[in-house]
C-alpha cells in the first residue's frame, strides 16, 4: 500500500527547493478537517478552499458548516492568504449517486461514490479556473478511506489535466492536531459526515450505548 503522506512530504520538499508557489484548490468537508491542512500547506501553496458538499443535509446543517469554515479561514493565521469559494448546493446530485445504496453501511460503496462526486467537481473547477493542483481534506478523518480517495483523485487529475496532490493528512499527528485546533478556535465538530445515512447510523450507535 502506498504511503501517501510520504508522497506528500516528497512533493513539498520539491516545492521548497524550486521556490515555486502553485495554486491549490483544496476541497474541504468542514472547518475542523481543514484546520490542520491549512496550517501545514499554506507555506507551500496559494490556497483556495472549495466547499462543495451536496451530501450534507438539511440545508441548515450545510450552511452552519460553511459559516464555520469561513470563520476559521478568517481567524486562523496562514503563511499566505487563503480564500474560500462555495460550490453549488444541489442535494439531488448526491441522492442520485446514492440511489440503490441507501442501506449500505458507512464506509462502503455509497461513500466511495460520494468521494467521486465531490472530487470530480473539484477537479472540473480546478481545470476550468487554471489551478495547478487540487486535493481534499477528507483523508484527515480516520473514518475515510485514504487509499480510495487517492486512487479517485489521481484518476480524475489525469482526466482533467490537473495535478492531484496525493496525501493522507491523518498521518504524522494530523488528525490529533485538527482536534487541538478545533478546541483552540471553538469549531463545531460533528460525529457524522453530514448525509442523512451517516446521521442515522450515528443516532443508532448512540442509542445502543
């Protein structure tokens, strides 16, 4: 299995030596997951955070997470300026890819299809807007499959002609640091990814305790 954190470390060394500062489109699922990633990458990239998550519902939850992300970017110091772009909120796209997979457990094929939905829109936007590379904060979660995320990202990078930044942000204490930063900035942390299916699983787990 590829060590994607080592791959990222090698890429960052290359950038440091070259002196180049590429434009990175960073897909973000929420503020807590973005906190460590922004802290670690803003020295190497000009970052635009792309909030595209049609899986999140209801809309009030979606809006709350957008607001928390914008607040984090405003309050957290970065080596270079960071901006936020919000994608189109269209839950119908998520329900379309989830159709027939509603009863699958979290972490299975429904989630992989959701990874692809969000990463493809990120790759498309990165290509259209002339970014040098793209990646996602999703791999910082211990509940997300970094192997699958990177496989999908690499495939889409080739298709859209934009470098995918291979990574596994949970490594080297990344996940633990995101928890520290969440406390420091008082960020809203949730115990479910945002979709109705994961929320139901989360509620079931709590009730069974």
